[in-house]
């Protein structure tokens, strides 16, 4: 069984006759017939019944064709991948992001990146920070964005952002009249909290305990976007990363600065040496562009985390 025999067999099945297969492959009809006979001999079963000069696929031939066709589809994908790599250096880009950026900042970066690289296939997964780290560390994904509680061993990384938390407040809530909110204002308030493992949650808890404030935690969620959605429904108030709040102010959700500062910090994660990849560098540039345009709703421009030269490291 040779590749050329399988190619002729597939062409015959698709075209419906040996003569059309010969035209497709630009060979003679006797060459097609000979290749099919040789293939049947090597397989040990008939692929076609010869009925009045026509080739009619046998049940075995139809079953065999399904696997042959699947193999050729995979081969076509390999050819397309090779063409993309030849033309662009890499045919795909795989991105994993924490939720705070996965539905706001990252889609914007994907949009502008695709405008400049329309033939690049992109995979985007929005996952927990620990899952993002594992995918990058296992070399399954090229770029990761994860919160600062993530284990940085085994990945290259650089600081991506550090945004000051804002309080998400339901429309009409008493705290919406305040220009600034502190821990004492949250004492006894229905509070939507981040997941217990979130490092920002730990900082918030420490601030509340030091101030003697005890918000009433009614919901816990790992997603700042979910906190915004719940606050908009009037469930409670919650401290969020402003990068996850995009669009909620337009829907009526109120945001106020919180003192003392609580920083939401994040890292860019890379597989070893992938930062040298042109596509990775190009996508990171788009991420940084939109990072620098994240604003604290109603309070002006947020100050993103600085990425100093040489801050990339491997541990």
C-alpha cells in the first residue's frame, strides 16, 4: 500500500469514476485502474465491484474510504499549516487569559492583531490563573495572562499590569453619592467577594480587618466581571479590577475609588524563547496598547504596571 495508490483511490471515490480521477490527477485511465487493482491486492479485499464498466464501491471500500479521507484532510491541514509558517513564521497563536482580561482587553487586542495578520489562526482560552500557567508551562499555549498569585516557576514572565481597585456599586445605592469609599463604608454592606485563593482578596481582607470593618459576604466568585454583573443587578457591592469593568458604566453601574489602594497585579507568561517569535511580540504590543488605555470608570486614567527593560525572567 503506497501513498500514490491511496491518492488515486480517493480521487476515484470523490469523482465517481476512473476516467474523472485520471483527469484530476493528470494520468491515464489505465494507470488509475492498475493502481486500484494493486491497492486491492495489498489490502486483501475489494474496494469496487466492476459492474458494466462502472466502479461501484463495496461496503468494505466505503468503510475504508472514511479513514483514507480523514487522513487526507489531516494532510491538507498540515500543508496549510506549513504554508502559514513559511509565510508568517508561525501559523497559529495560542493565548490563555485570566477572566478579568479575557472578555475585555484581550478581545480588543485580538481584533487589531487579526487586522494586521489576517491569516493567523488564533486560539483563546479564558481560564483560572493556575490553569493559564499550566498550559504555558506545558508548552501548549504561547502566551498567558495570569494574576500575581500564580506560580511563576517553569515559565518566562514579565509584569503586565497593576490596576487600582474600584468599588462597583448598584445604581441608586447610598455609596454612589460618595466621591471616595473606604473600609468603614463597607462595614455591614452586602459584599460580593473574589475567590478565597485570589491574592487581591487577601489584601482586601487584611485591610478590612485592620480597619475593624466586616462586610457581609453574600457571594464569592473568581471573576471581576461577574462581580460587576451581580452589582448591576443590585446584589451587593464589590471591589474589582477596572480592566474587567469595561462597558458596565454605560449600563448604569457606578464606580468609586477605594482607599487605601488595593492593586490588581498580573503577569504575562511565555513558553521558553517564544518572546523571540514575531507573532508573539506583535500580539504583546497590542496587549500593551490596550492596557495603557484602561481607565478607572469615573476617575480618569489608571496607571498600569510598568514593564521595565530586562524585567523578563525565567525561574
